[in-house]
C-alpha cells in the first residue's frame, strides 16, 4: 500500500513523523496514523509530499515498481539503432561561450581545451559535450543540462530526419546556437527546426545557413536535492 511505502521512505530518511508532518503543514498524527493503520492518503497530500521530497520516486510510491529514491543524476541516451556502446570513453566537456559559438568549437577540435571530462559507460561514440541554455526543448532538456554530441561532417547528406541536433546557424552578424529536432523542409534545400516546448513555433531555414552540426547522443541532468 502507498501508506506502507511512505512509512519505509520516512524510516529510510531517518525523519520523525512529527517533522515530516510539520514540513507538509499536515495535522499532527495524520501521516503516522495512516502509515500504522494502513489507511489511504489523499491525492492532495500525495502531491504535497512529492513536491517537498523530490528524491522520492513517484512510481515506487504509487505502484511499488522501481527504486525508492531518484538518482541525483539523470542520463538519457538518444542513440540511433546503428550505434554501438563503448564501454569506456573520456568525453571532453567544453565551455561553448569560451569559443564564441559552435563553429569554432567543432572546427578546431585538436586546439580546443576542455574544462573537464565525462565518463559514462556504454554510450555511443561522442566527440564532446556542452552545457545548454534556453528552454525550447523543455521538459526533455532544460537550461543547465549537458548534451553529448557526435559531429556531422556532411550536413547535406548525413541528416537523420526527426533526430535531435546541436546546431550553429548563420544569423548574419552572429551565430545562433540551439538544440532542436531536425525535420524535412518544404523544399529540398530547407530544413525545419522543431522544439519540444509547445510554446515555440517551428522554424524553416535554408540548409546552407547551417555552419556547424552535431547529433545529440545523450543528455545529463543534475538534480538539486533538498
């Protein structure tokens, strides 16, 4: 039962029932009584619990499936079916702002110096990783997440439609760096940039405006724990 699993969580966190109830502004004894007597917990209270304790896995609490606690680090892989995992690789993490854009970063890999290295077992081959900004791919990606990428050399012929890419787009006087899904455009020489965030409109651009392109292979999110 949900109440019994909640009791296990409270015990694992070494929190007193009084402190737990007080943090939720619940009446004294309401949670402890529900746990001890196996009574149900209202949906409003469950929502409060999950909001105040983000390390508690909702799936485990409600169904018993999975792990009790959510890991501090979430890693998602976006590899193609043809990819194969590499057991050990040191993926360089770059500060994209230090290179004033994606073009100089991808165009001079041997001269670029990473700020650190990331090692994640069994990911597809990656050329590098960068922090992203903006919320056009939210909630899949959020500002501050890390994306790991593989550079695309032949932009015209090597795009996998519908996949997620890190792009450097020519905007005249400056380069626009973004992460988007890339779909076919209305003409043979255009592509459509599609966001995960429903509040962003699709954008069709000429392929010739792409100055740098890399397919996103994975993302890393560090969750702040209370």
